C-alpha cells in the first residue's frame, strides 16, 4: 500500500488480507462535550510492524490508543484487535483479549507504592492468581533484565528511578504477560538522545526476537526514522495519511511537509541516511564512545544487557 491523503481503509476491506491486520479501526468518532477529537478515523496496523503514530499535540493520539485498548468509549465506530471486535464486549471476553497486549502509558503510570518488580507482578497476579511467589519473582526479574535495567532496579521504588529507568520499568511491566502487541505512548519523551536511541534499539530488538507488533505514539523524528516500518499521521480529526517516510514525503500536506521537511525533520533524515548501512554493533560502539567522551561513569558495561547506560 502506498500512502495517500485522507485514505479510507474502511472503504477498502482488502487493505490487508484477512489475519494480516492486528488492529483495525473503522470510522471512529470520539469527542468530549462540544469538542470532536476524532471524526471518521480509519487505521489498520499490520502484524509484525512497528507503526509510528504522529500528529500535533492534542490531535488525539493518546485518545486513539485509549479507544483501541478499551479505556475510552468512542461515540461511534468499530475497533477490532486480533480479529475480535472490542466495543461493547463482555468484561470476561475483553479480558482474554487484553491479556495478549502490553501498554506503556505516556506518564509511565507505575504504582508509586510498589517496587519495580512488584509493578511488573501486578498483571501477572491479576491474570494468573495461582502463580507462587518464587515464580512471580523469577518472571519479574526476567522482564526487568529484558528491559535493559540492572537487576538491583527491581527492588527500587519509582521515585528512586531516573526518567529513563522509569520508562524501562514501564516497559518491563508491559512485557509481563508475553504480549503479541505492544502499545507505547511517547516512550522516548524526556530521554536524552543517547538514552532515546538505546530505547529505540531495545524496542526494535524486542520486535525482532519476540515477533511483536508495535503501536508507537511518538514526536521523536529519530525514532520514526530508526525503527518504524510505517507512520500514521493524525490531523483534521483523522488519519490523513499512512505509509513509509518516503511515501509521506511525496504527499502535499502542509503539516507532513513541515514536520518531516522542516529543520528538525531534515536533520533526522540526514542522520538516518548516514546510518542507513550501519550495523547495530557499530551503532552501540558509537554510543559507548559518545558516553566515554562525555566523561560519564554511566557507560553500559554490557551493551546488549543494558543498552541504556543512563539507567545505571
Ligand atoms: N478525559 C478527557 N476529557 C476531556 N477531554 C479530553 C480527555 N482526554 C483527552 N481530551 C482532549 O482530547 C484531545 C486529544 O487529547 P490526546 O491526549 O489524545 O492528545 P495527544 O495527541 O495525545 O497529545 P500529546 O501529543 O500532547 O500527548 C485534547 O484536546 C484533550 O484535551
Ligand atoms: Mg498524548
């Protein structure tokens, strides 16, 4: 599929073959009082892709995510996840579907009175109440390690963590139930560029090793270039375009042109072209070198286990 302005996937039932789309949103309407946030929004997310979702602040990216995961009741429209209709489902049915995804909310949304490991255990206890404590600890420690946190982070409270560590802790919790689908709302916001790049690598690695599909809301142009297979653009209360960056760049839409071709967009584009043929080991070396030259003592000792050196 190539990008087109104001594409209407709900009018094209064959946009993806049956079973290829993990998320389908058709003709979604959301509003608060007088304010319409979405009006006729359509979107399909393909199995195994990282879909970047961009749009100006307040265009309804988080509301869209909340509608898909069932935290926001839309005014009308259809939402399907894993081929299952989500709107108006019985709680016990929705629960079975929810089990198959993980969510990292915009603010992290960790429970402040629980340690990182206890936070990771929350969904495990909810969905598998009979797991014994030793196994819960083991799974939590494994997820903490998978998220690139040092083992001792598991015993810390959210208030004792840096912003980057909190993101990783949120990611660890979102991975608790071995999801097939991950929702990430601004995962790199507030991270320094090296931490953000490390987080991108982590998401890409998890996608490749676990075969995840990722719905990724972001403002981060570097992230879009580095890890997203396609990008959906929210504007005018709908998804105005969806496609790869070159496909989007070919479109004559003022916000898209300003975003990808403005000064920041061009800089991200140049960086991604420079690194297009780099291999991940080289990238890691470059980041380690940057950390060393910055004189920090936060260098990741083992790039693969803890790519986010800022979290130590
Ligand atoms: N619970 C709510 N009650 C009333 N208005 C809401 C609610 N949630 C969101 N909104 C409004 O809906 C609009 C879209 O909000 P949303 O949080 O989805 O924006 P966003 O695209 O995620 O923005 P940002 O990039 O700043 O995170 C905003 O105008 C917001 O004020
Ligand atoms: Mg938001």
